[in-house]
């Protein structure tokens, strides 16, 4: 059972409409619809209020929400990995090893999702790479930037 299903069943058990529950929580009815479809996850404070109104165990509800969040995040990572494989091509090193370890693409996808700057850069690259004429120029620019970033410069202190 998902958190959304549990919430919907509890609301219906009390005979409340989504609008009635939304009013009690200070949300919109469409937000309640999304919560019940596991498309929107409430922050802990609102989730606690929801649990109290619906007479649900907060810890159990929170565990279900966290489980669904984890599934969604993994799904996003897989989608990002697929997008990267389509954009940059696939090679044997990107394939998941039989040992159950994460593939290089999945590791990279996690890094991108965990860093807002990398996420923004990846979105920009996807947009630019969609233009075949720009792709080669951007790749050369990125290679030049990477080479410069790897060149020691006197203005970079040793940290002391």
C-alpha cells in the first residue's frame, strides 16, 4: 500500500471530501488529489497535521512517504541515465556490472541530481546538444575549459 492509498482510505473512512480535508490542512483540493496519487509529498509538518486529522500513525505514514520518495528519486536517476546514454552514447563501461554494483551512468546521474549546479548544466547541455550545429562547437569549448581547469595556475593557492 502506498502513502497516497492510505491517506485516501482514511479520508473516505471519515466520510470527508478532498475539499474538506484540504480546508482543514490549509491546502488546495488539487494538492490533496496529488497527495493521494503519490504525485506530491508533504513536508513533515503538514504530514504530521494530516496524520492527526486522519487518525493515522505519523511514523508509519512518514515511512511510506519516504519509501515512495526513494522510488521516485531512483526513477529520476534512471531517466537521467538514459538521457545521458542517448546524448553521449553507450559503452560497455556504462553498463551495470553483474555484481549488482551501480553503473557509471547511474553514479553520474546521482551526482547530477545531488548538485543543483550540475543539474542546471546538464539541462543546458541537453538543450544545446539538440542543435546538431552547436554540438561540435560546445564539445570543443568544454574540452578547452576542462583542459584549462586541469592546468595548474599560480593564483591557485595551496590552501595555506
